[in-house]
């Protein structure tokens, strides 16, 4: 049986990640960062969602936007991970359909002008597709951070950030990297309520 040493695996993994960090998708981060700052300025809510590791990343980055971005600025963004509440998730999955677990939350809670960020490796999970569809219908701004081919989410998100990488773990790493870059930029470029009120 052929085996790969941990050093070989580490080297190959790092090469794939570094290659993606030089991909054209990285240039799209500025659009997301500016949209987040505008949502912060207006007091709009940022919703995040995904499945599995992407669900965990949504929770992680909601924390970073709510607290990390504003830790030295008097308060951060209104941010909520739609994957965070197991009671809501299991109710909606059981009573409606698993595909509705994010969309139904947006239907009830979200407003026009809010922001949705979905995380998906394939871009073809029905629940994130439905979330984007509902968000678009409600007049929200929609972003999708995607791997592989980008799938259906690449077609329907207003702002897809697509890393063409056939590696789920690298795709999930990139979700956090994009979010962390935005969080650090927001922390260094905070909303100034008085200045922004007159612009």
C-alpha cells in the first residue's frame, strides 16, 4: 500500500492553499469588506450560514464581526450565524424540510438592506441555495464564498467569491481567511457615526 508521509502531505496542502491565496478571488474581498462596513454604518444585520465545517465557520465569523471588529471601537456589527441554534435548525428540518433551515429564518427575521454570507464547498447544497434565493427576494445583499466549481450558488449570489479548489479543507480554510481579513480591516477602519452621518 502506498502511503504519504506527513511532511509530504503538509507540503502539498500548503502549496494548494498558497496557490488559492494568489487566485483572482482574493481581489473580491474588498467588495465584501466594504459591504460589511456599510452594513455596520447603517445598523443592518449580517447573516452567515453553511453546513458542517462551514456552519462552524459561520458561527466563528459572526463572533469576529460582532466582537472582534468592534473590540476597540465601541461595538461591532450586528451579526448572526443561522447555523448556531440547534433548536431552530431541528424544528425547521423536522417540520418543513432540511432545505429550509436557513431560508425560513431569513424569511422571518431579515430585512431589505441586510447582508447574507453563505459558505459552501460545492455551492450546491439546497439549504444555502434557498437562503440566497430568499435573501435576493427580500432585497438583501448576497455573498457566497465557494470552492470546487462554485455550483448553483455562484450563479445566483450577487457577489460570489469563488476559489476553484477541489479540496474541502482548503475551501474551509479560505472561508476563515476571507472573514479574518475583513474583520481586521473593519477593526482598523471602524465606522465613525458622526462622520458617516454627514457623508
